C-alpha cells in the first residue's frame, strides 16, 4: 500500500520487481484510493483459494491503511502472516499486536513502534528504501515463511464422483503372482506384464528368403507367402 510518495523505479515498483525475481509474482500494489479494492480482492482470494496466505506492506502514509487491512482480515479469520511498515507515517501504535510486524526505516534513527521489530537501512533515503537489498531481504524472508505455511490440498481425481451421497471409491486390488499375464495390462504397473508376440510364421515380403528374417521359419500348415503382383498390361487402342 503506497502512501504519498510518487511511484519510481527505486520505490515500491522496484521492490515488486525484485520480489518477482525471487519467485513471488502475485504481489498487489495500490494507492490510498485503492484500499477498498484491495480489501475486496483479499476477500475474493480467501474465498476462492482458502489455502492462500497474506503479507501486507505499507509505505509512509500507506502504513495506516495497511494496518487497518490487517485488523479487518484478522477479524474475518483470514490467514495474515505479517505486516511490513516502510517509514511509517500515521500508523497506529497497536498495529503490531495482531500479527508479526517489522518496521523498516531509512537512515540511522530508530523509533520502533510497540510490539514491532525495527530494521534501519543507513544508506537508504525515503525514496530508495523499498528497493534497497536489506529491505528486500526482510520482505522476502516474511514471504518465504508465509509460503512455507501453505497447506496444499490433495489433487482430486477427475473421475471421482463428487455428488452428495456418492459411494466411496474402491481400491483396485494389486494382482498377485498367481495371476496370468494376460490381464495384468489392465493395472497401472511399471514394466511389461504381457507375453511377447510370437514371431511371424512366414515371410511377408515376396521374393525374400526366410533365412534373412529372424524367426520366420515356414512349416507345414503355415500361411503361404503373399503372391507377387501381376503386371498390368497397357490398354491397346481400339482400331
């Protein structure tokens, strides 16, 4: 959540780009006028993806709205794993009482808020603070911890019956060694479980001796070789 700082490559845009390089591509950014829209997006994602987790970040005057979003999300029992405040202006004193909160400030002055951790970036100015490596690493660490808490739901078989009252799916028994290999191809098992095909009893190519085809040994009663094609005589014109 941006405040009154103009957008620049060294600001939140730079932080978002570096987080994308670390693998976090689902990063929302907005201005003060987008608070309601961000809140609606959080509720939509929580409804459509119950496993999704959130980390919120505020920048100068955007720290207060970010803290308010955290408070509302906690009341709605949404999984919020952290709050980051960059040079907070107007942030409430109790913003760190609900979720782990980190305050990142530019310069060397440290004025931590209650119930928060404070990180100072001496070489950063107010405009370059979000994209400084130290600030990026703090945000990336929180996102990485949050991603580690995601519970992945098991994959649902497309063929599974999902309607109410559907019978439980039956497990396909694993065939034993006493069963023949004629039917083992029906089971999902590695390797070949069927008998190999018998060699051809005759040579299928006319004019090719059987000695040149491995396994093609003619015997009485076997099929005969294919006949040679008859040449087609040209049609003579009618006198």
